[in-house]
C-alpha cells in the first residue's frame, strides 16, 4: 500500500508541475479555503487551482489564470482575465 501511495503522489505531482507557467481556463467555484481574497476553481484536468485576483463576480464563470506554483494537492495562480 505504501509503494502504491508513493507512486500515486509522484504521478500527481508530475501532473501538477506540468501546469506551472501555463495560463489555463478554470471554472471558478467560489472562495478559496486557503486564504482571504483568493478564489478556487478547477482546471479542465480537474485539478484544484487557488488564485488571487478576480472578484466574486467570477464565481460560476470560466476565468483564465496563470499557474505560478504547485502545492501538494493543488495549484496556485494569479487571475489574468475572464474567458471569452
């Protein structure tokens, strides 16, 4: 079980790191649990992305977000613009 969990963690981290530096579209779900002033959403690959910028009017919409870093189970980014 430990070997399987380590493989899962390694594979997930590779997938998360592949997004760093990209601008992705995110379905904005609501306020982030990570911090005040952040929003949270999901990428088209179903990764959680917490980001700064944008406003509450983005909830329920698609936003373009630049991914700045990968955390253990999510991505961190900065709002770029509303998706067209």
